[in-house]
């Protein structure tokens, strides 16, 4: 039962998750053409300008032109690999907060980092 619930949780699309990113790369044309930045949780200031997607798709790597079919278990395994196998545990926000300067030599405002957001 627990495994089934875990599988269902990972297969349920959630905005801005690793599973969304993986799903996108499994069927790039469909994903790109149906992309909704609001549904994906994109910040409002990043939704102002949206360029045409077809010129981007015309240059797509041939390996991604055809949709890639994965079974539920294969998809779950891929998500687990990306989530657990590729994460350097040292690359967490608490290790980088002290490296962000309060000011920069140019006098411009420094970048704003969203450290309070937890990594999935």
C-alpha cells in the first residue's frame, strides 16, 4: 500500500517539480506547446514576455523529437535517480547563505536569493 501511494504521489503532476521537468523531456513538443507558466508556478514578473515556441522546437535535438515512453516503474526509478542520485548533499541553501554579499562593488543591488524555499 505504501509503495502504491508513493508511486501515485510521484506520478501526479505538481507545478515546478522534478517530475514536471522529466515529463517535459519525455514529450518535449506536447509539453512546450501546452506549457502554462501560471500553472507551473512561475513568478508573475517572469510571465510578461513570452516568445514563440515553434522556432525553438525546430532546433530540438533529434533525440528528443519522438516522445519517449516509460512505464510507471521506469518513470518512478528515473525520478528517484534524479532526486537522490544526482544531489550533492552539500549543495543546500544553509551552506551558501554566508556567501551572498550584502553589497557589490558596482553599487547595483545584489541578486535576491530565495533561500527560504526548500529543495524538493
